[in-house]
C-alpha cells in the first residue's frame, strides 16, 4: 500500500444535503404519473441515476416515456438545487483538512452534469476540487465501477490507493467494484457492510487519518470492518427520511 493518493467524494447526500430535494422531485413527478411514492420506492430512487429512477416510475405507474420522465426529473431537481443545497455537517472541516495536508480530492457524482455544475457553482463554489465527474462523463454511472475507475485514472493513481466517500448502497457498490476503499456515511438508506467498507455516523467524525486507515480495511481480516471510533448505525439525518 503506497498511501492515500486521493479522496473521491460522492455529492448528493454526502457533501451536500440534496437527497431530500431529489426525493421531493421524484415524488412530484411520480404523482403526475398517478403513483404515490412511498418508502418501498426508496431503493430505486435514493442514490440512483436519473434514468434508473425514471424507468422505475414508468414501470410502477404503467405509463409515461422514460426519456421524458428523466428530463422532467432533471429539470425539477435542478430548480430545487438552484434554490439552495446546504453542505452536510462536517463537510467543510474535512475538505479544509485535506487541502491543508495536500491530499487531492475530486467529486464523483451520479447526477447529471447540469446538476453537478449547479451545486459546484453554488454551495461548493469555494471547494478546490481537482475535477468533477458527472453521470454524463462515463458510459455507465453508479452502481457500475466506471466513475471511480475513471477518477483514479485522471489522478494517475491506483484505485486501491484511493478512498471513496459515499452515503448510498449503489454508490458504495460502485466504489467497491472499482477497487477503492470505501468510507460510508449513510444518509437516507442503510448501506450493507463489507470487508472494504468503513462506517462513520457523520463527516463530523471523519479525519484525514481515518481516511488513511480505510486503505487497510479488511486486509487480512476476512470480516467486515467497523470503524473503531464510529459505530455502524447511521446518525439520524437532518433531512426528512422517506416514509413507509
């Protein structure tokens, strides 16, 4: 292990509090299709690409064109993000600490470029990302490994020397499939444990040293690692969780 080469941050629900905005957008579009969104829909909505959520809404409602639904979802979400997407607790402190220690970091999102640019030009305008990746920048987005593999390549780093910070099952699966170590800070959905996943309740509990220790998670252990300073159970989100 050659050390922490880069940190790859998810955006929605990880650095910025946008998951509830996305839920509300999906709820509105679903209602227009005659479907009332419930917690049962959450695995197909939270942390998923726009196209995946659109396909789900068309499937459960029995109507609509997937491309038109995806466009409506993107437009509604963009409007909500433009109105303001606050940073998650602890995000600014952690980003400042990484910058101070000279550890590079990038944004790796499953949101469309339109939404990523809105957030990066707004709430995250002051953050010195090395680059940003959106769902439009790889052939496949999360839960496929393409985004994280592409990010590591852009850094010229090995994926096993990169730590991905994620909040959702699909995001964690994407990073793990790429070969990254994964730090999970859950927001709306529970994320399963695995040998390469370290868990923290909040970014407020995350330090640069903890990110470095993530690189050794599961090495030779054969069992899912739990961070010794942070329990696996997620801290209740400041956002409203989808009701069941």
